[in-house]
């Protein structure tokens, strides 16, 4: 179910409320932009991960890549986001989407 909601959020450009088990800080809930689902370029284990931009972290905005086992809950909000405000690189997404030039 989390995967379905995550992909729906990407397709509809919706901010999500994510509850996850952080390896360092325990269970956290954050408002996030859903970016992608696939292996991480940072972690070399090739494991599938959920990739987000955290909007309301204590340390400010930052990327978050978590394993499916860490994702406890994902909730769609009614708040939309504009990819132009967040994607500042030439993306190579694993999950195809229709975000115009940000696809």
C-alpha cells in the first residue's frame, strides 16, 4: 500500500506525510516531496529505496533515502508541489512520470 500511495503522490505532485524508522533517531514523521523509487546512487548496495526531500526536518530541508522496511506509513496531503521549485539538476528518475522538463 505504501508503494501505491508513493507513486500516486509522484504522479499527482502531492506532498506526503511520511512516518519512518530512522536508523539514528527512532521513529519520525516528516512532510516530504516524493522524488523517486529505486536504487540509491549514494548507497552501493543496489537496494530499492524511497527517495524524498524532507521539507520540515529539524536540520532544515534535506534528502532522505529509506528502505521499504523503514517506511512505516505514507499519507497523501492535499498540498501540491511544483517540481520546478525543487528539481535543480538534470534528473534520471527510475520511476517514469510526467513532470514536463523535470521528467
